[in-house]
């Protein structure tokens, strides 16, 4: 069995992604290889962040105990976790459980899409405002499928030009769902809507982080 450093586990609604508003079991793993300027889970990214050690079987039992069929594996960067393939393969053997992985765009998806009954991916492409755009693995776009999502978190309306360029270059709208989201408190969502109208982008969807409107934006475990 493998052991995973779990900094949080809880049931809530998905705040973003294709399944925003749906109940999910969140499993947040410790550690990340990036340091985004607007990171809202920096406390979970350090090597010494407080965590509970759990095996894949314990995590599977926990998920089953909730009665919720959807799992969101997040971080930090969950794909960096040692033996994460063991965890994903354990979930893949449960046909009633649907797993979504929130990944930061810097880790190759190639080995993970090869899993039988692979998870869905919400790939967060880091634009210039994050300070991490140079770390993006552009080869990941070739592995995306209909159940996957690419999310662009924008620090400024000017970044939407880059979003459109990437979406066009890699035909992302033909492969998966494409979302744009504002850095919370830094950009007006209405300005992003105006941009979509002006550029007639029916293939790009604006999404706000539901959990930051329902609860305090800094509240954990939601």
C-alpha cells in the first residue's frame, strides 16, 4: 500500500469546473512545484504543511463512507504525490466513483490518461499574471477529452487575448470545456463578459468560484 499526505478531506460542492455546484468529496494532497502570485492554498503547498497520512484503501473507504459519488483530487499539485498512480488505479476500479483531478498545467498528463477508466482533468493554464506561465507543459493539450476542462485564471482583461490565441491554436473548444475565471478581487467579471461579447466567443465560458461567494473567501474545508 501507498501512503499519502492529506492536508484536507471534506464534502462540499465543486466551486468551479464542469461540475460546479455538484457535491464532491475533496481530497487535498500536500505539496506543489509552482508558486503562483494569487495562490489561495499556499498553506497546503509547503513540505512541512500539517497532514494526515492515509493509504489508498483508507481514502477509498472514506469516500465510500460519505455516500458521494464524485471525487475532486486537488492540492497543491496532486499529480506530484508519490505513488499517486496507486491511488488513481484504486479509484478506477470503482465504477460508481467519478474522479476529477485539479492540476496546475506543468505536469505531463500522458501516464495518467493511459489508466483504464481514467480520471477527468481540470487543467489550470497559468497566464502571465501568475508568474508561472513558463512552467506550462503545452503537450498536455493533445491528451484532453470531452470530459476534461482547461481553465484560465485571468489577472487582467488584457490576458484574454492570450487565452483566445491558445484556444484557437490548439483547437481546445473542439476537445474539451474552456473556462475563464477572474483572480478573486483583482478583475471585474463584467469586463470579462464584455470581452466575450465583443469577440463573439461562444466557445469560452465565464465561471466564478462559487465557494468564495457562498462562504468567506479564506474559509477552508469548503
